[in-house]
C-alpha cells in the first residue's frame, strides 16, 4: 500500500524549528537558509490545513496542534537515526567538529593527516568558532574547547562524554631579533608598548601576570582579532604575544619565535565533548585527540 506522507524535508524543518525554538538554529542544523526552513514549514501547514507556529518569524511559538505533533516527530526521527546508526559501518562517515579557530589552524589541522591515515573511511568536517562552547548546534558530533569545567551549559549535555586533553599553558613569545634587541631580564621588564592584544582573549596578560605574582600590565600594543594574527605579528617583530604553548610549539622548535620566560599553567584545560548517540566515529576521533595530546 502506498504511503501517504508529506514531504520529509518539510517534516524535518518543522521538527528542527520546534525542537530548537528558532528558525535560524533549525537552518544551521539542516545546513539550509532561514527562508528554506520557512518555506518547508509553510508546505507542511498547507498539507495539514492548519497552523503549526504563531508569533514572530525569527522566534515562533508552537500552536496547540504544533505542540501535539512535535514530540511524536522527534521520537520518530530519533528512531530512524538509531536504526541508521546501528547498520552504518563504525569506520565510515562524516564527523562534524567545532573548535576554536586558532586551535584548529595551529594544532589540529597540521596533524589531522594522521587521523585520516588511521581511519580512511572517516571524513572530518571542521568549523571554527570564537565561542568556547558550541554544542547547542545539533549537527555537531564533537566540540573541542577550553575552560575550567564550571560552564553551566556542560551540565545540560546529559548524553555528552567529556574527554580531557591537556592543561593550557600561557607565555610571552616574540621574534628572536626583537628578543635580542630588548634583552629582557625578567617578566617585570616587559615593555607595555610592545605587548600585543588579542580580542578573543582580553584577560590573557592579567591571568599570566597573576600566576607570576606580578602586577597585571596594561598592554599598549596593537590589538588583533585572533591569536593567529597576533602570532604572525609577533613573528614579524611587531611585538610580544602572550599565547598558549600548544599554538607555538612548532614555531619555537623552528626558531621563528622564542619564549624567554617559558610557560605557566593558566588554570584552564582543553577538552573535547562528543555525544554517545552520534556513533563510533566521534568516539574514535576523540580517542585519537587524546593520544595526540599525550604525545605533545
């Protein structure tokens, strides 16, 4: 007997928008535009002959009929996802990973070829973020972040597995030529005019100075959007960048940068989160991350 169903794309759009509470969030999860989500929901409403949402388009509210339909659809899609996951090869598929942009460029990408060699059937799809936790996006399999473990949003991720990676260590780095010119004798002799600032980590100098038992300096050097810009400026001799050690280990080994006072732990740790229901691929990726971190 022929099934009489509305468009599955329309059902997915409605379920995502209803579950997430925002059209933009649904569009992000489904990798489509906000307009496409609205169109699919309109198609479903036309098919059913009733309204599923009321209120503003950006943040709609479920109608009584929409609220009745949503939980049943969510259960149905969860069951489909579980069935597909059970039959899918554990060593094949795409893993969606979100991490801080500088971490991605300077730590993860340079060693990602090793994961690919070990798991040729798994494709890692990376997305950079400047936020320190981004697992609300339902399309993500793995989030790599840094913190002290007190983020309240971690408590809401009941199905997430926490994988510890390594402690964050901060230290000032600069080009060898600039280091020779400044002849720095101690952390207290760092010139404020040469201290570069990074917008994504405005408290870095204060944290580092406090760990050294020093009065926090007021950096007066140029400000950059991301660590990778600040580090390029430091390599070019434009100033001194305070950076996590793992971002510059290769530069120090290659003598592009020097760290005259070494590195001190900041009290934060890098970690990965993956959701159990995402399948074996995410777990394999996080296990590989942990091995890479241990080998550093």
